[in-house]
């Protein structure tokens, strides 16, 4: 007798077997916030849904995975389960030679670790369905001298988390439960819905995926938490930290963590599952990523999702910063309040499986996590602000690569971890790298392109000349301000200070673009407004408005930089501050050293002098407080977790009072000049000095008002 098994029974049996194999961590990952940590395993029907059940239309059959040889172990590290070679081999592309790749990466990584004082690095490289390199360097815990294990050590992957959110969202769109061009408010509970704030167009899911929602970007004091008791549920965070809508959606790219968190909340609301559970069931478990989680290592709280399991928490890498005394272990950063945008932790081994899933069109180990149509969306620009500018592929970054290739992926950073994942479909290649030290950002940003350049696109020995003359390049000169910033309050002031890019022309017709203490040279590419990096594949595109470029689009698609008017120039502000500081010192010293003969004055002049002296003292106090804040902010941990700083608030409050007094002093100028009898009045020289100082203080007040410095209550 031949027995028959129904498809439903087979599915249930397969899921129960998978659940048993994954053990306690799977149970912890799927625990709901309302259940205790030691809850029983859920029933089989609560497991991951096969993708084919999400939509009724016919799909192509899932290809059978081919049996693949085990990938070679790197650096004597135990090898994770092999990744099946269902990924077709890239046609006409020579596979990476494993020994040469490992030797090359070893050299690059070790030089960077020495130069940038990086404590630990984890890396994996996949190609054509095989893990060609998987290796850990340095330490994850200095106290225990625990080395980085690419299969066990979890690193915070930060904004790479967003790619999981986009997969879940695209699955719901393909299932017909959500619409890409539908307003996000349709899928949110009423308390989380966006207000119009004077804008005519509603924010769509498409706008969230392309970071064109039109939000300002705030982070200080709320994006990261150090105290686990301050972590809020996702819904509370979205309701309490609602940003301003500063432009209509769909106009300009400006990276938004809030927008991604909002998309995650919408998906969770539509599916009726907590976000962490949804991602675990629909992506992490089917992909066999046993050391990946969106949960965090913190104590249990009834109103929050379940914490990370003890087994995974024990393997989580510490975060480090470099000091004059060596590496300093930093407190854990909690990002669970904005989980869809950045709370994931993973290993290089699991990220190798994830990259294989992305390269293989959403299929791994015979399981379909997302459809071929969604896989194609991740490789196709959904939005570009200009034809050759970097854009967004359904939430993934559109990445220019050496040799004229383009890839997709995502970078991520917390305060202490920096990560990058780059997929090059033409090469069948994926590279993941993460570091656990705040000073190590350059290595993840450059290593994927460095590997591709070294093995597939050797750069010319001499960089090409610019297709532009010096006089033509001068049209692009100026100061530009990022759109990815807060638009009000003291955070807005800080963002205006640090969010600037300076563009200058070089004598040979290139553009030097300086931002955040680093500079890069760009050659004109022969097409109007398009410039390519001299030493890499990055491209920036300027957008002309009349005769002069008005903005340019950042090389990685995160923001637009808009030209700043002369009144908002940093050079003008610095010059005015220095001049006002000298005038304040002169005013205070003049009060101390002035002799009695020079002190003859009318009652109005006496009061005006007292008022100007008080202003001078307040400006000096403001400058000192601001200086202390700037020095203390060199420790980014103190800046983020201690926001708003008392020093900054004091500086702003003193400046506000001094600015108000400056206006009153300006009104007293006619009476100061009128004076009284010649022997009882100021000399002409003192009147001129008083007038100059009064006008200077008023001008400084106007500038600081434009910069947002006079808002201590915000």
C-alpha cells in the first residue's frame, strides 16, 4: 500500500523538524512581548509562511538546489553549514582565487587595524553560491581575550537591518496586502499616522523606501540609548519623536531612520505580528541564520519585545573606542526603540547566507524567502534624483563599483560599530565586513570596492585628466549644507555646523570636496554636472539652477547638499564671532582701566555703558560654555547620551539674553550721541567705539538667530 501525505501535513512536519533543529534560540527569537522568556514553542501553523502562500498568482517553480562542496575554512575557524550553490555562476567572470583573496584581505585589514586602532573585524565573501572567505580578526572582548569568530561572534550591523525591513515590506506588497504607491497612513494605527503639517501630498510607502519622505533627521538624545530602562516600544517612539515634514515627499533624497521605523511599524500592523517576530519567522529562520536577531541583550520588560537569548548575548562583541590609554570598552548601545531601522546583530557566517539569498533571487536551501520580482526590484533603481546619481533600489543602496559596474547593498553604523554589505550581481559576488571600534569607519566603507578593483578592475596608473578648465570648475565653488539634518532647535544648529561640504576648484580643473574633516578629488566626467572620484568609483551630480549649480547629490545617495547663501556662510560666522569676542574683551577691559576723566558721561550714557558691558560678559560666558561643549563632544558617547548638554544650554541662554539686550542698546544710540554738556559727555571716539560694538553685537545676534543658536528651550 502506498501512503499519501498532503502538502499541508508535509509543510507542518518540515516546520516542526526545523524548529527542533534550531533549538532554544529560535524559541527566544519568536517569543512575543507578552509571554515569558521560557514560553513553549508555538504551534506549527505559526511558523514561516512559504512565499507562494502570500499571493494567489502563479509563480515560476523554485529551482532545486545543487549539491555544493564545502567551502574552505578560513583561519582555522570551524566552518558553518555550507551554502548550497543554487546561484548560477557569473558568465565570463573568473572566480576569485581563494588563497590570493585571503592574502590580499589579510594585508588590507591588518594595515587598517594598526592605522585606525581597530580592536576586531569580521568579514565574509561569497561568490557563485560559495563562501570564498570567512574570517575574524582581533578581539571581541578584551577582558576575556575572546577572539572574533566569524561563525559565532555577533556584531551590530546597524542600518543593514533596514534591508530585512524592506524584504518584509515587499512581501506584503506582492501579497496584495499593501500598495507601493499607497499612503503609509493606510497601514498605520491612528496614533502613528503622519500629520500633513501644511504639506499637500501624503507620504507613500515608495517615499519611505527611497528616503524621499521629506522628513528632517533628528538623532541626538533619542536614536541610541545607554540605559535599558529608557528604551521605549516602537509605537511610543514613533509617536513621541515625530519629525517635522520639511518638504513635499518625492522631491529630494534625505536619509531617514524614522521613515524606515515607520515602514516597519506599518508592516507589523498589517501582519498583526510584533516586528521582531515577523522578521524572525519570515526571513531569519527560513534563511537558516541561526546567529542573527533583531532582539537586544537587555533585561526582560513586559512592555518590550523579548530580549536576546543568553546564548547569543554571550557571543555579542563589545564596542570600543580608542583613547591615549588604549582601547576603552564602551557601554552597549540600545536601538530597540527604532528596531526596523537598526537593531539587528549578526555574524559574518550568517551574513554570507544572507548575501547568497540576495544573489540567488530570494531562494536558499530550497526555501523561497522572497520572489524573483522582488529580487529584481532590489537590483533596479526605484529612484534616482538625476540619471547618473546614486539612488535607491527598493530600499537598498544603488552602489557604483569599479569597472563601471553597479551593485546594491547597504552600509550601517552605530556609535562604535561600522558595517558594510555590497552585492555585485555581475560578478556573482557579495562582501560583508564589520568592525567594532568607532575609529574604524574607513575600512568597511572601502574594502568591498578595493577587492573588486584589485581582482576585476585595475585602475589606470595615472588618473585621467579632468574634462573641465579651472574657470569652468569655479562655477561649482561654494559651501553646501546637507538636507539630512534637524531643521530647528539646538540640534539644528549643531547640524548646520557639522553638516557642511566645501567645494573648491583646483588649478587643473578638478573639484576638491571637503566634508567632516576629509577631502576627495573629483574629475569632470564630460557630462554637465557629473563628477567622478579620482581614486574610486563614487559619482556626484550637480543640479543647475540658472547659471550656477544650486545643489549636488551625495555620492552614496544619503542626502542632497544645497548651496548656502553668504549670510549663512561658516566663514562669515567665524569672523563675526572672533571680532565680537575681541570687542567684548575690549569693553570689559575698558570698564576696568578707564580713568575718571574719561568716565564723564550722562545718565543715559552710563546706563547704556552698563548694558553693553553686561552684553560683553554674556557673550564671553556663552563662548566659554560653547568651547567646553565642543571639547566634551569629541567623545561622541557623551554627546549622544548626554544630550542636551548643560554647557550648550547655558551657552544658548546667555547668547539669547545678550541678543535681546543688543536690540535695546541699539535703540539707545540716538540718546548716546545727543549727550549733554561737553564736559559731561563721552568723547567722539568713545561714541564711535560704542556704536561699532553695538552694531557688531546686533549683527552677531542676527547671524546666530539664522543658525538656530538662540533657542535654548528646544
